[in-house]
C-alpha cells in the first residue's frame, strides 16, 4: 500500500521519446474479458477491473500495463493478493505470472481534478469518459492499445437522485437500489472492443427516445441524453441519426448491430464527438439546435457529425486499428463516408467546395509546416497531436481518389470484401488497400505511396495543340517539395479528372458518351494525347478536385471565364473563379510592392456579374463563388509571404467588387430576403446564405444602407442564421450599429454558452487594430469560462485562426497573447493547448522578423518546467526549422 501512495501526482516526462511505426510488435498478452465496477464519487471514484488474461508469447515475459494518474489500492491474481510488481512512470510491471489467469486491479481516481477531459471526468454535474486515444489508462491499469480486444461488462454505482441515469456500452442487463440512496446499473457489450471505445456516463438528463427498424427488421431503441431543459433542441440530431442509419444500409449495405444506440451531449469536451460503442459522447455543439439558437451551418454540422460517429460503428468499431499509426484507416474512411452522406442528402458541389476550402486554408499549411506527416505517420510523440487535418481530411481525399480510380461499384465491392475479411479485427491501412485491390482488380501498388509520403504535391500542366493532326497534348509534371519529416519525395499515382471545352463552351466527347476522362498520372512527367480534336480546347483540370494537389496551368482570363460559365462540373466552375481571383491577387501584391496601382479588371467584374444575376445557378454555389480565397489560403500562393500586402490587396479587391456590383448585391439581398417560416432545408439554406453574403458585401462600401438593413433584419428575423448574418455584416463593415446590436445579442443570450460562442467568434474576428485589448477584456465576460474548450476556441482560437492578419501583427502582440494563454492552459488541458498553438508554429515562408518573434514565444514555452508533451512535441519541431 505505502509504495503506491507516492504515485498519485502526475509524472512529468522530461525528454519525451518518439514511438515508431516500425517498432510495432503484437502484444505478449491478450485480454478476453474485462468486468468493471465503478463506485462513483466526486474526488475519489473506486474502479475495480477484473480481466481474464492469456499469455500468447512463447517466452515468459512480465506483463506491462499502462496507467496514469492512478492510485493502486490492491492487485490480485486468481483471487489471491499479489505483490510481485513494480509501479513505473507510465504504468505497472507484473512479474512471474501464469499463462492464463484472472487479474483483479483496484484503483482510485479523481474525476473532479481532471481538467484535461481525458479518462473519467466531470462535465458540469455529470460524470463522463473520453478514452480515445490513450485515456483508458487514466481509469485503470490496462493493455491500453487498440489491438487488444476484450468483451466489456460494466457496473456503475452512484447516488440515485444526483445520477438517475447510469450508462455504458452495450445492453443494459441489470439494475437495482443500494444503501445510502445509491443505485446501480449493469451493462454488457457483446462485441469485443479496444479500450479506447469504452464509455461511461452518469447524470441527470432530459431524454428523447425514438426507434429505428433495420433492413433485416430488428428494432433498435434510440436515446438522446441532454442537459435538463434542452429537449426542444434535440429533434434535428435524432432525425439526422435515423437518416444516417438508413443511408449506411442503402449506400454501404451496413446495418446496426446492437439493440440500443445512445448519444449523450456534454458541454465540456475537447473535440467534436466520440464513437464509443453504442454510447456516443458528443460536444453539445454537435447535438443541440433549434431555429432560434442554431444557424444553418450548425444544422449541417450536426448532421455531418452525427453521421460520422454513427458510421464509425463499422469503420472503426467493428473493424478497428492495429495501432495508432493506422488512425487514418478509420478516420480518413469515416470522413469520406460522412462527406458522401452530406453530399447525397444535400448539394454535392457545395459540400465538395467546403471540403476543398478546408484543405487549402488549413491542411496544406499543416503539410508544409514543422508537423508535416503522411496520413499514416511514422513517428509520434503524443498521439493526441495526430488527430490532424492530414489524417482526417487528406486521409479522406486518399480514400476518395481510390473511389475515383475504381468507380462506385468496384469501390463498394472492395468495402464488402474489407468487412468480410476483417470484421472483429484490428487491422492496417495496407489491409484496407489490399481489399480494394483484390475486389476490383485495379493495381494500387504505386498508389500506396500516398500513405507514406507527406507534403502537398504540385502539378504543373502545359499543353500543345496541333491543328494539322488535330491532336491535343496535355503534359503533367509533378513535384513534391521536401518536408520537415521527409527530404526525398517520389512520384505519386495522381488521378486527374479532366474535361475539354470547345470554342463554344461545349464539352468534347472523350469516349463514347463521356465528356470526362480520368487520367492516371504516375510518373514525374507524363504526356497524354487526345485525337480528333478539331479546335484548340480549354482544359478543365482536376474536376471535382480529383487529387489533393496544387496545380498550375497558365490560363488566360478568358479561359477561366469560359470554365466558370460552361464547365459541366460545378466544382470546376467555382475553382476557375478562385483561380481568377488568385491571379489578380498575386499581380496586385506585386503592383503594391512596386508602388503601382492595383486593379480588378472589367472582364473580371463582368464575369462575376453574370454569376450573381444567374437564375439557374444554386444560390449556395453563387455564394461560394463570391467567397474568395481567405488570407490563410492566399499564403499558399506565395513562396515568400507578405502578410500585410496580402491583407491590403485582398481588402482592396473585395471592396472593389462590392463597389462595382453594389446595385446587384442590393438587388440580390432584397430578392432573397422574403422567407417566411424557418426551414433548415437545402433551398432555404441556400437563399439565406446568398442573402447574408450580399449583405456582407454591401457592408463593406455602403455603411449607411447596410446599417439600415442590418437593424431591420435583426428586428424582423425568426432564426439565428439571419440574426448572425446581420451581426456578421455589422462586424465586417464596423457599422455604426455594431456596438448596439452586439450588446443586445449579449443581453438576450448570455446564459447560453453555445450561442455566445458565435458572439465570441465575431468579437475575436473584428477587423480592428485594437481587437486584442478588446479580447482581453472579454476574459471577464459573464458568459466566458476559460475551462470550457468551446469558449476558449471561440475567443482565442478564432482570433489566431481567422483574424490572422492581426494575429501576425508585426509588433508581436498576437504571438505573445496566444503564448500567455497556452502557458495558463499547459498543465490543465494540454490537448486543447496543443490545438490552439497551430498558427504559432506554421511560420514557413513568413518574413524573418515575424519568425524571430514567433520563435521567441516558442522558447518561452520551452522554458516552462512542466511543459506538457503535447506542446513539447510541436514546440521542439517548430524550433528545429
Ligand atoms: N474518434 C473521434 C472522431 O470521431 C475523435 C475524438 C473525439 C478524439 N474525442 C477525442 C480524439 C479525444 C482524440 C482525443 O473523430
Ligand atoms: Zn472519427
């Protein structure tokens, strides 16, 4: 007993080590069952874990179990007290064990002290858990690795009046009352699972119940648990869940497997949501919505995340990862599936555009920065640092490319084979690709390089038209620049989906009945020849963004405008508009630096005018066409980034577009401002999106009119989308009404943290040079809570990410501000700190003065005596650049 007491305090690792994919070894021991008993108390929860353990290695080796922040109270082997063990820094080593035995471990943990929100913790008055990636080791000593799959049973004991609901994975098998006002509920999950999928929740909730009959006729009970008083905000999540279950049956032939599916919404959560078997735990942001408190984007986000976690039941839970380096096996695939779900239910092009914006604005920068890694990383210090845009979003692009190369039918055959082969197992990305290849007969051996190579490939395209032979040639050169983690790069297998437009804007048939063709670019340089092309065509490249690359072709303005108007693929039309904007952005930065005048030519204005007045285009797509490259995205266009010039030029161009098209924006605003009852359906969402976009353009140049519209819109609107759209315009234009409408909103919503997050985001993204002093005063705001990750991301995260021009203020104040917050957060919630630090480590291509300031702040972090490994990994990698 006495030797364990000293291990209560958390151990700080001084020089954390990297773990390598190549070091993977199967476990020496397996666990077939684990029976857990939780006796829940705020500061001292008792956990009993009884596991059936088998040795599988040939030789007799000690059993190492991971454990962190645990107090061991007893250890028994086959029911007898056992003392032949050592507690070590990150777990326990148990010696001289038999080949097969029952291991009982009793520990105590402190859920209230746990502000890292990993393991068992309290969110408000409820107990909940978060075990992915390596949080279960904060609950008990265990083989906390994804390739150890056990059947879990869980008995939860707690005070009955405070915690009427006691939930865990699987099916409820028992319940009853105990002494002292306590009660218990027992659960059994029949599906073996790794510990990261374990979940427990205890609390008092409002519950929305429903049911879903699967295609084979099984009746599944659905239950959504939310904080009391929030039942009026649960309907959309439930509808989304049922849509997800239906969609996965229809498109992927995958059916739900338990008798019950539960979702719990909590306010304190580090990420979006978690797919624990049969018991998803969600950030309340991705559950709660009604028209008054949630925007259209919130509605869409809820649908996507509910879908994502549900889809994990097969791609993640039934088939899981062998080790954490394989994370993209479940995440890339599940993101692909949730993107397809959203695209099938809504607009495919609008979804595609949103996903590409995320890649270009954020993932490309990650892949060029100090944390650059392949979608299957090869070395990791802190696993929580690898839940990245690369693993998730680029990972989903890699799945999407396979879908493009195989086609839907063969891709689905590959999925069926994958499920047949690997159900109930912990497998690798190679296993997935092998199933795809075996089922389709398509050779993916070269394609697999996408799993091991980091960095965004660049593709340079040139062409040649020969009118005599009527042949057209497209030549592609691919190149990936060295990245921090990997110097040497190889050619990749890049699918290039193309269309050729003739002089009249009609698409040229490239195969019988086909106007597009998917070229397989596999070499460093490769030429494709097209026969019987009667006039010089305009090439429309990377339709639907068929590969996550940066591509370049010297388009004339006229060619881009042709693609904007005539391409079959709506994504390509949008992308041509982006290219046109980028072309002048680059040109104007040069002009500005040369002391010349900046321009937005009339041909540009006219082209976009015809988009704005279009009666046939989806208003949502029109709105996206006017959502021009962000400042973050713009940095990707330059070898040497001039933060100030990009901000000036972008502002100039947007104002110029506002001025030139002012009447049309007013017309667009008025035309779409006539909706009656709120419906979050695709048509109305599109109209509101375009209307509020028009308002934001008006607010740039006609403050008086915008002020009037904003005030009227707030007075008359019946939904959060329009209320926030008006506030956003007031914020962008710094309109006279801004202070008043912001205060009114605050007075109306200050008790609702999720709604106030939108307000904090606006405050943090205010385009004003004193924004920072403003933000600092908001730390004292009645709705702010430094311990709540959502609040923190809305105020601190939004400033650093979306107000990046001011974050990068050359006086260094933005860097210092962020670092101050990270220092406060470091010991308490390193996971969130490590996500917020992102813009401070991505200084590649910035000017020397800024890099120096950023490095000084990183050194301030490095000097902390207790710097968390999460931050240590990023800080050291950034400083090594
Ligand atoms: N697996 C979760 C998902 O669906 C991600 C996640 C939720 C997570 N909470 C986490 C990852 C905490 C790491 C830590 O994508
Ligand atoms: Zn996921």
